[in-house]
């Protein structure tokens, strides 16, 4: 079997990547270990073509077009050409992408095409209170029509997406994102008394602004508390920085408390477990997620986790049993949940242990990989 993933985010040393890149790498390496040939095609961060084999995964990074307005056309043209070349050399069975990825793919009859619902343009538009961009909306509709099947990473993303887009009567599987519980496992390390850790893109939809607004409320109860923020900056369409906006609009209101908020920037994926191990509580007050990786990764390490109560939050965490769920739009509620973990150290430890047990059961890599392979092999996809 030969699986080809389409993503521009496959991890590359020295460059930041998002959750999709982390997911594809985790699944791709696990598939290779099962004897499956895996290719990854995406547009490069730099202006040149690169090919490498990493952990058995064949990664093709294609030169990015610099032509304004029509760069999308030449980027898709390069991807189509590379798919054809690879297919001729080693026939591809499955091409998988996220929501917009199949919009301008030239389908080959012997290949089946899958969209994994990581959270597309329509999905996030509502939570971000913005209108549908006509161009992106058109691409997403076109991409869905090109897909032969879909994989939803949570029940919420499945039902919420179909409010806006049609699955066109195609098969839809429900398979959670896998968590590498070998990489993310408890470390024998003494955590500080009141250290709050956030990992994720520094942007509005991740709830970082509300977390910063919650920080003074936590400091009233725990003056020694610190907020450690790890993740890449996000940029507006005009090129301006979200991080800079926070520093200009939010941080000045905190006065001297600013000295206890530390922005560390993006870090290598393999370093994240160390970051979690040093946390008293890991907080992810996202306005919306499809499933999210950070919460179950931190749970796998036996950490107290505060996650969003919206979207798939209740699918991930049982409130006050495997973690805490907060209202991500309410800084006071975020603060209250953080303070609870500081006030209840022993209960938080028990909660963390239970959280790891749940992750091993629901998100364990081996089990999730087998679910994916079974779906790839289904008769409707032409692979027995």
C-alpha cells in the first residue's frame, strides 16, 4: 500500500509548523513501521525543491511560486505533476489532504482521495465570527466534491462541518488523532508550585488573549505564578503580527505583572514533553478545535489540563475527572480553573493519572494506526 499525504506543514528543522504537520508526521512514521510506503508532498518554505527521506517517509517539498494572485495555480500544478511522477514510479493507492487540499487536484482513476477534517474555512468562520471568504469557500466546496471519503477526528467536527458543506453521500469515518504516548509520557521531574504553560499558535482563536487577561486574577491568589507561552506568531492578512498586537494592546494593561509572562516562540516538537513536564497546569482555552493535539498530549504526560468546554472539549475531557473545561471567552472562568489546580494539588495529580489512562485507551498510537489502515483498505477505496 502507498499513501500520499498533501501538506505544506510537514515538520522541517528550523521552521515552525502547526498541528496538521505534527499529526501527519506521527501517523506517517507509524505507517512506515507497518510496512506501508508513505510519501508527503507540499510547497516548500524556501524557493527551491527539496527531497529527503526522514524516518522512512519520502518527503517532497516543492518550490513555491512567487507570482502574485496566481501563485495558487502554479503551486497546484507542481503538486499535480509530482503526484503523477511518484505514481508512475510507485503506484499510489490513497491521496489524503485537509479540507482545501483537493480543490485543484487532477484526479487519477486508480487513486482514491480522502479529506481528513482538521478544521476548514467554513468550520472556523463561525467561531471566529467572520464571514465566509468567497474564494476559500469555493475551494472548499470544490475540494469536498473531489473527495472519495472523509475522516473526522471528532464527532463535533463531523456534525459541525456538515452544517455548511456536503459529504456528497461519501463514506465518513470517525478516527481520533493519534498521540505518541511513548514521546508524551510522565517524567520524574519536580514541577514549580504555580507555573502555567500554554503551547500553540499565538493567535486569537487559541484563546491566548483571554488567558493573558485571566493571569492577573490568578496572581491575586498566587503572586508567584508565571505564564509560559510556547508557539509561533500568527500574522494578519496585511502582514502585521498578532504577538505585536498583544504587546501593544494587552500587556501594557498588566503593569508589573508583565515580567512574569514569558513568550518563548516556537520550539521543536520533540522538546514539548520537557515543557509540559515543567508545568503545574497546562492551559488551552481555544475558541474552537476539531480535536486538538496539545490537550491529549499533556494529558498523556499525567498533567492537570484546562481545555475549552466548546466544540470537542467534552469529548476529550471529563470535567474534574480527567481535566478541567473552561469557557474560553471568560477570563474569570479560565482563572478559576487554574486556581483550582493550584488549590488542589493532590486531586490534580490523581486527575492527571486518570487522564493518561484515558489517552492510552482512546488515543493510543498503535490502535489509531490500525483504524486508519483498516479504513484505507476498505473495499469502497478499492484496496483489499
